């Protein structure tokens, strides 16, 4: 009997141990917070969108109450909100499975303001599912701000990295745009250049034809094995745009002033991080100082046309084959860096990267790298600016901020940070503090601070 009891005790102890080992650790608090602590109106803007975000998706709807305190400006006559506020309170709901909700602040038509008006918004209550974080207050100024610094989780959309995220450091602003929202980008400078959707892995090849109606599926048979990133072929480098962003090396040749010289292109719209979409046959010609695009499905008989106008406030203007003209990049002075999936290269072949950081070099931004062996991020100040070497390469940061090989999970390098000079001469120190949020890739985190105000 004693032996039986001993064996029984061992059996119970073993099962208890296994149960403890199998018990999932508790999840960290699900924090609710504003995307930034200070925001401002752009000079020509009539409305601003303010976002409230969770640190992870909630299993249930999350109702929120936002309290506002206007200073020098009156609700109803000088500004309104969408949704409307009652007694200086508005309500939002983050849906189950979602991570954010937003509201708009809209200036009244014709109102004249001094620029020193502001509104403080506070998350005053939320459901028991979430915890209000320290960033529970945002102050909106009715003029442009110069951010002193911020921490930010970039809304890349998660593990399938569906978004491009444009970041304006001085405005504490990020803009997330689905990678599949566009197909072609049209350069707004003096040259006539057209870029493919690099973040989806798009590719293009010219035919020796200039009439879209004369192109059929027979013209694409030999291209199926060529026009794919999965071919892992050096030849494929000719079918993508230059990975460094050199506009003289785009897959689509410069659009000629001689209409007969503009060929039909077959475009594989890319499948990286996106469902396969129909290939298109496309011809682009000049339309005065603008562009005209003719396009159709490969076997399609109905040709569509679109006009794309240049606008010097932007680097590019964009076209979707489904939706026509679409907004993608902010104005060229309204972003500094962008996070995105990206078609780059591995040796002599195209290679698709999950998360790259692009510099707005065309908008005038520059970047320098600093190693923490020389000075730490926290200690870096204006006295450390002398002697830095700035780069205007589109990929000056690129993939240099993180590693994905070796032991352990992908992570950020802790031994480096970056100095970003924007188009206005403002200089920020920037570090990537995390590659994931709650273990989910596609939501990197950054920290930045103003080092020197532009002249």
C-alpha cells in the first residue's frame, strides 16, 4: 500500500507540473492611447484626423469617451467634430478585432483664427477590457507644430505588412496606405517618368507594339516565366525599377514626346503580400505637360483611359487600375521616412524584403548614422552634429536598422541610431526601439527627438 501511495503521489505531482507548464502566461495590459501627444493643422488644411489606438486587437468592442477642452475657440461656430460632441464629450468605439478608431476636427468655413487656439482631448473613460495609457491626452493646435519628439508605433498592418507608412517627424504624423492601393506612380518633375508598385513586387516588360488592341494573350506566353520575382533570375532586374530609386533606370522607359515611340507594356502587378491580380497591357503617352494612360486586361477589348496631372507639391501622383487617381504619398514636404515591404536585391537577382525604411530623398530629406560606441542616443545633442556625413540615398536606412538572421527572432540593432534632417532643416535623432508589437511583425516602434530647429 505504501508503494502504491508513493506512485500515486508521483503521478499527481507530475500532472500538476505538466498543467503548470501548459498554462499560458497572462497577456500584458491592452493599452489605449492617442497616436501622438501633440498635433497641429497644416497651413492649408481644414480638418485633422486624430487616432486612438490599442496595443493589440481586442476580442470585444471597446467603447471610449473623449473629453475636450477648447482654448480660444468655440465648438459649433468655429469648429466641429465628426462624430459630433455633446457637452464637450464625444464617443467612439473600437470594433472587436480592431486596433483603432478615429475622429475628425473640422474648421468652420470662413473662420479667421490667430493660430494660438488649441483643444486638449483626453481619453476619460474606456471599457474594462483596456487600460488607459500615459498618452491619454493630445493637444491639437490650430497652427503647424514643430514636434519636440515622440514615440510611435508604425501602423504597418501586422504580420502580412499590408501598408506603406509615411512618417512626418516634425508633425508627429503618420499616414498608412495599403500597398495595393495603386499601380503606377507618375513623376511630377520636368522629366516624364513612371514607376511601378515596388512594394507589391510589380514588374513590366515592353512589347514591340504601340496599339493596345493588337495585344493578346499570345504576346504574354513567353513572359510568364520571366515576369515573376520567383524566377530568381538576374534577367528579372531589367523588369523592375532601379532599387535605389534612380529614375533614369525605370522598367518603363521615359515617356517620349514622339507618341509613336511609346510602346505597350505588359505589367505583372505583383503578388508579394497581395492576392494575384490580373496582368495589364498599358501604354502611356504625354498629354501636354501631363500623362495619358491607356490600359486593359490582356485579352480585354474595352480600353480604359486616364489622365494624370503633374503637381509639384508631390514627388509622384498615382493611378489605380481599379479606382483611377488615388492619394498615396503625402505632399513631398510632409514626410521624412517611409516604412514598407520592398523589392530590393540579393546579389544580382531581385529579392523581396518584408520591412525596409525609405528616405524621402526627393523631398530633400537626408540621414546620417551614429554608432552608440561613439555617443549614446540619450546623450546625443546639438554639439555632436559637427562631423556627421549625411546621405541622400533612398536606402540610407534601408534594412540597416534590423536583423533577421542568426539565433533568435528578428530584432532591431541596439548599437546604432540615425540623424534625420528634414526639408526645413530640422534635425531629429531617430532610433528603432522594437521590430514588433506584442510579438507581431509589421508594427515597428520608433523614438525620436528634436536636436536642432531649422533656420
